[in-house]
């Protein structure tokens, strides 16, 4: 879930339009006909989710319902919107890959590859912990000269999603880690030390349990204890394994 300026609505709707847009165009026309110029509950409207890629439909929701309404189609060329969406992904989540862009954008693998190739001249391949990745050429100098982050943070699961975790469990930024089994629902959160994910953590009551991928030094362990002590829970207790 992202918060975006209204002017970017076209990038994040039309930017996901398939190269063969006929199906989306038909779905959007049917959805708009069903809405009849009114805002309506979206539940049960056939094709609503896919039709949003047309840029003609906006949705809002609360804890119980989703509502849809017809809006003017954004004034942006569809091809330009696709390219800009790809640039935004690489800028925010690079080093990244075509496979991750496919997952993130919701495009088909073949469509995503066409869009990716269209901005290939704007990209630079880098070695990312032994795995090839790509960044924008315009971002490269800033990345090379950036100071290494310092400090420790207990990141909540939504923070990790901001880093762009893909279906393979790879944290596109800031590291490459497979920390816990997919079935492990007790450790959904991440431990960030000096810009790297080095552990997963969970909490039940005041008990904070941390699973590490590497051993901590004494100073790092003390920092972790201090970080746990700041949690807004009664009598926080730490266990590490």
C-alpha cells in the first residue's frame, strides 16, 4: 500500500495496462456501465480489480467495505505510463530484477520484460551480494557515494514490505536473507543493523523473541536490549537464538 500524489494516478493505473489492452477495455466499459455514474459498493462487480488498470475507476475502502466510482481517464500516454512505472520501481527498490518488477507491477512476465527492455539503456547492472541486480543510471553515483547507515531498528512487517520483499523472500533492499520458514507466523518482523537485515523477530505480550542469521557482538547485543526496552509494552523481555 502506497500513498501517492493524485497526479501519479495514471502511472499506477494505466502503467499496469497489458500490452494487449482489449480485455481491460471491455471490463472497464462493463464496470462503468454497472456503476451508472454513481459510487457503489464494489463487492460483486465482475472484473472490478482488473478494470482498475484502465485508469477509469477509483476505489476507496474502510474496514468493512470497498467502494468504486468512475473517474476521468488520466491524461497520460499508456506506453509512457508503463515506462514511468518501471522507472519508479527501479528507483525505489533497486537493486532489482525483471522478475521482481513483474511480481511488483502485477504484469504478465512477457509484458513486464518488454517494458523492462524499453528502459534498458537507463539501467546499470550491479553485483548485489553475489546476485545480479539493476539500478537507474541516474541513481548510480548517489548510491556509490552514500554513507553506510548505522544503528539498530526493530522493523515491523509493514516496514519490510516498503523494502520490496518479493515472493522468493528476497529483500531487494537492503539485503539477501532467508530467515524463517514461510509457515513461521510468529517472526514476521525484521531486525535491521547498520542497513542490513540480520534477524527476524516476534512478540507475545512482553516477550520479544529474535532469530538471528549471524552472531552479534557485545555492543550490538547491548543495542538490541536497549531497542527492545523502548517498546511500548509492559516489562519487555528479550530472548535471542
